[in-house]
C-alpha cells in the first residue's frame, strides 16, 4: 500500500461548496481530495489519521499485497466516476505447421476476442468523531485518538482480502466480481484428505500440491505460482515432512521449483488451498483508490463523519477455451 500523501492539495470550503460531500465531489470532478480539506481537520490531524489508516491496512493484507508487490495492477483514473470496466479475453491460434518449402496451404486462423466486464465497487467503513472531542484535543495539545480510524482501515483491508479469495458477492447488469474460490473458470482438484489430520501424511500433502501444479500445467500455465492455504492447515505445514525428517512439510513444498511462495490467509474457507500463477494473464488488481480517509460534517458541524474507503478489485482472467492459471483444492 502507498505511504501517506502529504502533498495532496488541501482545499478551502469555498472551493468545494462547504460540507456537502455530494456537491463537493461533483464540483471537483469526483476528486477524492475534495473530501480531504482543512475546513474540518488541520494538516497535523490529517497526518495522524492517515498514518493510522495506512499502517492498519498493511497489517491485514496477504494476497492483495502479493499482487501489488508483483506489480500486477491496472490503474483506473477517476474510479469514483467509473462503474464498470471492460477488457477482452482471447483465444489461441492453432499450432504452427512444418514443411520443406514453407508454402504449403495452411489453415487460415485468427485470434478471437470476447469482451468481459467487471463492476467497479467500493469497499468502505464509516465512523465519526464529536466536534467537542476534536476541540478538546486541540485545546490541550494532545494527539487525536485514531483507534477508530485504525479499526475501520483493518475492516476495509479484511474485506478486500475476502473479496480476492471468496469474491464480494456483487453482480451488476449480469457482470459478477469473483474471487479465487468461486471463479467459474478455475481448475478444481479434490484433496486426499484433511491436511490437519495426522492420518494425512506429509507425502500426501505434497502429492496434493503436485496435483494442483499438474492441473495448471495441463492448461499451459507453468508458473511461477503462489500457494495459499487456509489457517486450519497452516500449522500442520510446520510438522516434519516424514518421521524423523530434517525438513518440514512447508520446506518440502517450497522446494518445488515452480512454487515461489507459500502463505496463509484468514479469508480462505477451511480445508482449502489455492494455487495462482502470478502473471497478468491470470490475475491483476484494478486499482482506483488505495485505502483513504475522507471527512464531512453534519448536525450543524457538531458531528464529523469519516470514511475509510478503497477501490481495489481483483480481476481474474481466462482464455476463451476455459483455461485458467488458478487451481482450487478442497
């Protein structure tokens, strides 16, 4: 996630139309900075809240953070004014032909494109502070209590992570946003058994992972892969791979050439593992707004409303022949 932006323009109430958030956004062309003004909070107070939001958001991200670290992102300008994005899923041409003269009549071929769409939804959490509390902080020279901002940011991050792994459950005009575990084109593999049970050996667990890799390779996705496992399976991976082994199950999985990371996520359903090829023809993040705090007033200015919101949406892709670099073990 990004660092606190101290260079954002702080506008005056006259520039944005007072405390009316609706009018402020319209007047600014849906610029989020129109709700980040110094008519309510001072610059020092914005810094305290923004620092709390950024630090808390980074604590709860695993899958989202991995995609950002790999630069698997697609930036959308003016995301607040965008409700749907479109792109093309593509097919592959047939294999090339070989001949001695290179002029044999070949089958005419072309790539086919199929438009896909994704709703651009907002993930947010609201909270509020009392005007008297704010004034008391200023009068006494005490730092603001940013507990609410931190908690709101954590809730947003957890929801973003859940959306990546389970999908947000949002469909607009027939366009559905999916996650790793409910993407219709994903590959599915049946587990040997519950990895948490002692009756399932370390060799069985590694065998399951190899089956996942084979499923991805059968669809012509050869890595690199990240493997995510549910928390009920994570601790088991710390056990010895075999009796009296000098490596753990986790180390044995990590030794597979194609697997570059093995992690857990609290947003994966129990008894679940996901293998993902970390390339942009498989998945990327639509990024319209990283977690940000905005503010507006009500009740004659006695109540200060605050919202931590983000527009970060997983975009899962497939080829028209239904091949996918996502494998779901359950």
